[in-house]
C-alpha cells in the first residue's frame, strides 16, 4: 500500500511538472505575441540606437554598396561622407521614427485583431525621407510627383492574421494546463505526500529559472553569427522585445517558487519555538 502510494505520488508529481512546463511555455508565447503590439516602440528604439552608432551607420552604407552594380558602387564610395550624413539624419529624425512607428503599430494591431486588411499610409514617411534627401543634396532630388504613388494603401493581411489566430487558439491550452496543474497539486495535498508548497516551489523554480536564463543568453548567441554590424545592435533589441515578457514572467514564478520553499521552513521553526515557549511556560 505504501509503495503504491509512493508510485502514485511520483507519477502525479511528474505529470504536474509536465503540465506546469506546458502552461508556462504557452503563457510565455502568448505574452511574446502580445508584444507585437509594441512593434513601433521597438523600431523607434532601434533607429535611435543606430543613429548614434557610427559603426552601425558605416555597416549600413557597406550593405548598400554591396547591393549596387560596380558603377553605382563607385559613385556611392565617392560620396560616402554625404550619404552617411543622410543615413544618420534619417535614422535619427524623431518625425521619421514617429511616422514609421505609427505605420508598424497599425499593421501589428491589425494582425493581432485578426483583421483581413489594414490601411497603411507611407506618404508621410516618404515625404520626410524626401525632405532629408533634398536637404542633404541641396537640390530637389525627390519631387512631389515622385511621392504621388505613395498614397495610403490597403494591405492584405488575411494570411498573417489567420496564422496568428491559429497560434493563439493552440496556446489557449495553457489555461487548461494551469487548471490541471492546480488540480493535481490539490490531489497531492489530499494524499499528504509532503508539503505541497515545497513541491510547488521546486516545480516553479525548475521551470521559472530557465525562463529567465534563456532570454538573457539569446542576445549573446545572436552575436556569434556572421551578421552585419548594424544588425548586431538590432537583433538583440528585437530579441529583448520578444522575450522580455517571458523573462519577467519567469522571474515572477521563480520568486513565488522561492517563497513556497521558504515559507514552510519559517512556519515550522515558528511552531517549534512557540511549542518550546508554551512548554517552558
């Protein structure tokens, strides 16, 4: 009977850990998806960083030259100083950053809402870019006729919205996993195998700590790949934006898990001291 109980407790504990892992995975993924709503904010942060990093600006210029034919590349190299000034001005412009952020936020929100299409106005961004280019060139390189084609456009996002909706539907399993985990922990409490708080604390720590560590090492891993210098600044920011909610969630679970482990010990010591005091009295 005792052996059967131990086997049952072991099986339930393992099942609870699996359910908790799935619950945290689904919840973290849901938080990451919801983070898409901050696309504009992330982009603004990236542009600000690039505009103040000469190495990143120079890397962008290098990539532009790589993609040009030899004659154009030679011309670009000849005017490198002016072009770098334009890139710096464009990426550092608060107006351009704001216009791009607004467009991206509208696109991301449409996808998250499950919309079939979304209207994006690129004309403001294009107008601001044209203004900076003409200013740098000290002549009208881009005129109003060139910008007429960049009127507000309706973009079909039905496929993207469907993919996100399908992912969200699957991630709802996380809610059921949380409920089942709590149910199994209540069974373990009924079986009185040991302090359920301690068991829950160990499980929360075992999955909470990796949720903290993995997002933290993601930028370090990205830095090891052969990517342009400007991208080395961009990717970590994007990774931080995506994994940030999961990191905070993992930290919260780890703290709760630690409390679950510490509280029973403190309470036990308090009871022992109280008993000793009563006996002495």
